[in-house]
C-alpha cells in the first residue's frame, strides 16, 4: 500500500495510459480494453473493470468494486470497500482480498494464493484455490467441482457492539468439491457438506450432510 500511495501522488496528473502502462488514480474508475496488457491498476475512489482477456499485475482499489470478464489474468486483486467478481477462466498468481464486500469466482478460476474477506460472502464455482478460504462474518460456498488446496476458516470477530445475537455464517461444501486442509470455525456456523464432497478435519462445527443439488434452506 505504501508503494500504491506513492504511485498515486506521482500519477495524479499523468496523461492517459496506453497498454502495458500503470494506471493510478485518486478519484475515478478504471476501464480496460479487451485483450490488452497492463501493469498495475490502482485507484482510491472508484471501481476497476477488467475486460475479457485483460492481463495485469496488481489490481487494487480502496472504495470500489473489481469486476473481471472472462479469461482475465492478474497477479492479485484487492479492495477494502467493494465486491470482487471474477469471470470464467480467471487466473491469479496471488490471492483475492476484500474487507467489506463479497467475492465470487466463476467456472475455471485458478487462484494461486488465498481468498479472504472480513464482512462479505465468498462463492466459488469450479475454481481451484492454492491456499486458505477465510471470512469472519460472511457465508462461504465452495461450489460444485471446486478444489481448495488449503483449508476453510471462519475467524472469531474481534468485537461485537450489537445487542442482538450475531447471525451464524452459512458454510456450504458443494457437490464434487474438495477441501484438502482443515475446516476451522472459531465461531458458531451452520456447516453443510455434500455427500460427494471430500474434506479435511473439522473443528468447531458439526457436519450436516446433504445429497441434493443445493444445500437445504434454513
């Protein structure tokens, strides 16, 4: 982030970027051209839109979402206040991270690092993740045909100012999905695991098995 802020200071008055350039903004969204190559794409107040087939290095925003079309490749994706959505065939050499926002990765995604959010849900469909999938207050769906080579973790909230009991996150390990590592729950959750799924050890929750296409509704 320190390098990010320095780039913003230097790039605030820069001319429009061409393919294979960095794009750094303070205010405003970033739009890319289909099939083009870029270096780092970074903004503070704005969303980042990655067109089909774009290649980039780091993709970062603070207040905004990140939306990737099909067959996008990047090093990593990160936002603070916003959702991250990856289209089919997303390839990331690192991880995906947000604080206040959901994460969804569609069929054929490959994430070499982890997938992490604090206040948001995570959904994977036919996606391979090389590290852990983590949240604090959100739901997790390891959808059909997904493979998590790390574990699944729901962390305990650091504090809770609400007078009402916190909602239990809903964790679904879907049909033909695999979680190699442990499933660790530091707070109460509802855990559904499909009969065809393969998982590691479970701590902090009881497994509710299902054999239908989708998990039971609560």
